[in-house]
């Protein structure tokens, strides 16, 4: 295990939506990064980082025990981003979901030295259906609805039991990335506003919390720098002023896309029943501050959607 001042960090799923922003940010901060990905979406999002001598790219699978043993042996921090993300993707391939989202995490815990640190990205979808106007804190009961949420909750429990780790329960992420995703609510609704001009809302009163992708990256950097005082705890990570319903989100988007039309569906329902408001006070007390507002992110997305129109940027 490395003992020098420059931390060595293994990021699995490093060419994914979050990893494609996190990896160059870690490199810019001076860390040595081993980026593992299977590049299953054919993405080229890390090409711009290849000039950096502190980057090692490994094309492989986070479930490969021999490969993971070799990679883990070289690092100080492990950030396991490799994941089948979202309820629809997990439902489409439940075997892949379990082996990647849970078994691969247990493999890391089996192979790592107890001195090696883990920062795990969970989802706050584990709160499921919250109580009206009662903020979910890190002590609130976890009641995941989807198979995706259940796997992430189980993985988090294993990590916390193992120790020397931080878990970040991320709000719904938004913003542009070199490996773009449209199957995220803000990204999706803004794309529909720009290119379709309308959206039909199911359960428009359902609320959730949101966070810009670069603030997610900031939370990882903050956790690395403050690991000793934050370790063995769970932290919600979101914008404290962005606990919004789907209707409120659309109203935000309409301010920047005036011709955007949205209406409530008269029949049918959304299979995603998540409905909660989140408190992010715990991580804020450690000194973490978000930098990017929801309005900023919507403006950024509108700009990004001038570059492409396709809807193939999903995890399905």
C-alpha cells in the first residue's frame, strides 16, 4: 500500500457519467488515478486525460477477482463507481445488477487491506417514500422501493460494517458530462423542453432532492481531504434549496425555456414511487459547500443540448 504524500486512487466505472468528471478533477488536484472501466457504452470520455502521466487506464471488469486484487494492492483510496445505475436498467438485467452493484463491492471488501479507504456513492433513493414535510436524515429508516435501491442499501451496509469508509447518499444528479446521461430527471425534462417542447407528468407532486454532478465530484474530493474526521459515517449529498416536486422542477425549466409546456397525466402512474425531502445538514457541518445551483445546471444543459439531439445517452 502506498505511503507517499500523493494518494493513489482506484476509480471503478471511471468512464461513466460521474467518473468522466471525477477522473480529470482528481488528476488536476495532483492525485494518481487508476481508471477501471469496461467501456460498455463505447464512450471515449477519458481521451482528453490520456496525456496525464498520473493516469493509468485499465479496460476490464470490476467483478474480475484476479484483476481487482492486482489493482487494489497499489492504491490508498477506492472509489467504486462501477454500477448498473437506475431502476429500469437493474430490472432489465437483474443478474448483472446484483453481480456489479453488490457482489463487486463485497469483492473489494474481501481484497482490500483494512488501511485502504473507501468512498462509496450510494443513492438517497433508499429512503423510498418519506413522510410529508419530514426531512430524511442519515438516521431515517431505509425503505428502498426498487431492486436498484435495495442493492445499493445492502452494499452500503456491508461497507459500513467493514469500516474505514465513507458513504455518500447522492441526490438525483444533474448536469453535463463527457459520458452524458438523459435518464436522470433534470437532464431528461430539460432535454424534452428543448427538443420536444412538452412533457406529461405522472405524480407531479412527488418530491426529491437534486445535486449538480460537479458538486458530487466536490463531495468526493472533500471526503478524501477530510477522511479521518468523516470516516465510518453516512452523508446525504444534495442541494438544500432543491427539494422540489416534478411540477416545481418543470416551472424552473420553463423560466429558461418559455415555450415549454407540461401537464399532469390524467391516467397511468409513474413506476418510480420515490417521494421525499432530504436534509444535507450533516455534510454541510463538515465544511462542504455546494457551488452549482439548479438554475445554473438547467442553463448548462440547454447549452449542451445545442451540441446533440439524440436520446441514446441512457443506461438502457
